[in-house]
């Protein structure tokens, strides 16, 4: 009774905390669950959960542990000859029936007598439960000595009473930290499940709405002698494998479970756990195959995302579901930070009067004489300004390199065509959605250094928000130079269109030639 009361207090606190998360619109936390993390995590879970059910199939005493510990205990018990043959036969028969019925439901060539299956698929899992429960009842397979098959056993009859758990303020203080951890894990684990099946069945998941749903669920659990509620892979996979396509299946599940608890508890006493294990194992078949297929696709497309997939997979497999997901999320955030601080950059060449492309991939793109057109593929801020400057100066130094070095390496196409010193640097700012104060100061310093070399800095394709940020930061306010004259802090030209920026660079050079 004390354990039930404490579980109710925890459920209530988790519900209140999730409700607070909903009010604060903290659903964005689910955004840190990338597809690579979810896929690797789910693939490992699709191995862990079915493996944990095999102890019921072989009827072995296997303590809870990690995937490797469970696998070792199973192999030890099997090799020691501790397998219950009757239980394993029930498991294998259940698997065979489920596979056969599912193939029958999907078959395109059915005899006329079974044509109704196309419209009303046969409930494979329910058929297995009825058949195995009846068999164990008729042949008394749970008798010991004898077959001694492990059965569900006695189930308390009746519905739980509705009452608010009593608590002291000191208990709330003691349970605050664990309840916050549970609330976060309830949300993150449940969202990972929701995203997997949302992707599988083609629907979107509202992150904040899920917070409200789990908040209400946990509050109701608290007043009905329940414990903190969460979405789980096993139940969701079984529901999906049974053909459930909408949340309405939950209503029918509640009605049926309530009916069984009220009137039919004696009928399920002889339900063999091996049959339940077969249902769970089959429910994860498609998730496992889809997970490995997604991992192979990730490997072909992106090495970095595949590494995140691997971290999620192996961390979950070696540790456990909770720790594995946390490790994967942390690894993904670190990967995101790395990508943010090291965006790619490229040199652009002219395709026609208004079009410019990356010269690494477009042979038709030609360099503009005396001009470097540099694109930095990301927002410019304190964390990546060094990467921005390093990439730009690399190209500037290469441009000014002696002719003997000019035809070497990745700068060959640019340097073959330049017939004089560098006169202008044009920055394509189209990928820059944001520029912060630190980056703005770096641009001021860059402009001054380029000016000392006789090079003009021009920024093209700059959006209004970035321009406004620079103005708000005071980078266009006049300041005194070394000669005591007032000049703008940022002596650059800004253009919304890249072609106009390049035209400006060329016109500046023409003026210099004329002079």
C-alpha cells in the first residue's frame, strides 16, 4: 500500500511538471531528437525488447540487465539444458500462427471462401491468445510437476478505486528531483516512439500537445492507484502490428481491459507468458528491418549522421534504453555544435550576368578578374567567425601567391585566370540568417585589413535582418581614423543582390584603371 501511495505521488508530480512544461511551450525539447538518433535508438530497442522476452519463451530465470548481460544469461541457461520444452513449443507455435495469419491477410490470391479477409483481416494476436489460453486450460499445462508452463496467474478482479494520494510537504521535496527526471524521460522516450510511428504512418506529431496529453494522463493515473505513465515501444508496436491506425484504439482497449478486470479475470489465468512473448517479438520485426534499412541509407548519404546513428545504436544496446537515449542526444547536440562552428565555404564563379555557382561543382563557372566571391554557408556568429576568417584568408593568400604556387591545389581554376592583384572581396551573404556582435567586430577588422592591402570588401545578397542587426550594433556609426578624420566603422558596400555586388566590384576596378 505504501509503494502504491508513493507511486501515485510521483505520477501526480510528473503530471504537474509536464503541465508546467506545456504552459512554458517546452515542446521544442523534442527537436533534439534527430532522425539519426531516433533510428539508431529504435533499432537497438527493437533488439533489446524482443531479447528480453525470450526468457519467457525458454522459461529461464534471467535477471534484468543490459542487452549483453541478458544474451549471456540466455545462452548460459540454454546450454545448461534448463529450457522448458512445452513453453518453447507454445512460443514457436504462436510465432508460426501469427506469421501465417499475417501473410494470409496480405495475400492477393485468396479463395472465394476467404474473400472477407480483404475487408476484415483476421486478428492474429487475438487468435493466438485464445488458442494458447484454452490449450493450457484444457491440458493443465501449468501443473507442476508436469509441463509447468509459466502462466499469467491470478489477476486482481475489479477496477481500482479513485482517490487522491495523501502526501506530506517533506515527501514532495524529497521526490522533486526524481520526478523531474522521470518527467523528462517520459516526454523524451514517448516522443521518440511518437516520431517513429508518425514517420511510419505519415502523420505529424505536435510536440506541445503531447506534453499536455501526458500531463493529463499522469494526473489521472495518480488518482487511480497508478504509476507515472509513458508511451512504450512494446505496447505501441503491438498496437501498430494489430492494425490500429488512430487513437480511438485506446478507447476500445480501455473498455475491453475494464470489462476483463470486472468480469473475466478467471478466463485469463491460464494465459501462457510464452504466447505473449511471441506477440511482442513479432511486433518488433518491421521496426528492426526498417531500422537497419534506415541505417544503411544514412551510411550512403552522410558519414557524420551515420556516426550519430551508430552512437545511438551501440549506446542503447550496451547500456540501456534510458542511458542510451541520453548519450545519443548529447552526442547529437555536440555534433550540431561542431557543424555550427565549422560551416562549409566555397568560391563562386560567374555562370552568366546574374548567376554565380560554386566552382568546385560547376565547370562552366568562371572566376571574375581581380575579385574573390566567397560564400560562407551558415549564420555568422562568435562560434564560427574564426572558421569564416580562416577560410577567406586562405583564398586571399592563395590569390596573392607567387605564380609558381598558383597552379597548385584547389585554387588552380581561380588563379589561372587572375591577371593582376586582388582588388575586391565579395561575400555572398545569402546563407547568413544571423550576424552577432562578435562577428560584426570581426567584419570591421577584416575591412580594415583589406583596406590596408588596397582591397575593397563588398557584401552581397544580404537580407534586411542582417543589415538591421549591423545598424543596431552601431557598426555604421562614424569613428575617427588614424588621421583624425571621421569615417564609417564598417567601410563596406551592401547589396541585396549578389550580381549587383560583383558589378560594383568591377566598376570600382574600372575607376582605378581610369585614374
